[in-house]
C-alpha cells in the first residue's frame, strides 16, 4: 500500500498564538517517525531551531526546513503533490482570538489550543465556539518559552509538548487513513 503524502497547514488566526512553535514541535515529532518531513520556513522557524538566517534548505532534528512562502506548513512524504490536506488552527483561549476566528470564517479540520491559565474559557468553550474538534491543548509555559527563546526547542523538547504532539499526530493519522 502506498503511503499518503500529507500537507498539514497550521493556520494562524492572529499573531502571537504559538503557530510557529507548534509547527516546529510537530515537525520534530513527525520527523522522529517518518522520512521526508519538510517544514516550510518563515523567519522565526530557523531561530526557534537555533539557526541563523538562510535561504537554503537545511536538515535539523529529523526534518528539513525549506524556504517557502507557505508559512507554517508541513509536508510528510516524498511527492510534492500531497494526497491529503489537513488544516489546523492554533488559537489561545481568549475572546479576541475566537472572535477573529469566527469573523474570518476560518475553515479547518481541528484546532490546537494554547491555554492561558488566567483566561475564563476552557477547552470545551473553545470547541463550542469554533465548531470543530480540539485536537490538542497545552498550557503557556515558561519552560516552552525558554526553549523557544534559547533556540533549543528541538534539542530539548519540553515535556509539556510531548502529549499534545502525540494527540496531533494521532488526529493526522486518522485523517490521512
């Protein structure tokens, strides 16, 4: 049986939600299990991976960072024409983000929620508003922030991201089957 080639688009609803962090963590996690994982680059991806600026593809931590205009998009497989497309939004549990999600009629297969502890909205509230499954959630964490700021996210993946990345991978596997 031929393996499906998947394009996973991580859709930023608004800036500062954690989309690039999720895309790097997911590329790293997928790269440990699959050959040919490519993360299409934006300027922040290389910094999060502890790399300088560049215009050439570079292999890091089991995946390839490739310069492209499709920000926060991953391709799993060799064929440049994916057979499966999965769109996931990354949101925080705040009113303004969910308001923007609804105003822009964002069409996604699921959402990933970055939970801010002082916000009154929980995962179920987010799912009720967006009307698609919450694939995974994880808290805003100083451990994750330090790994991002130090450029070490793929060298020492924070434990807070392991379970959410496994949930996302399971969702992707189910959608691509």
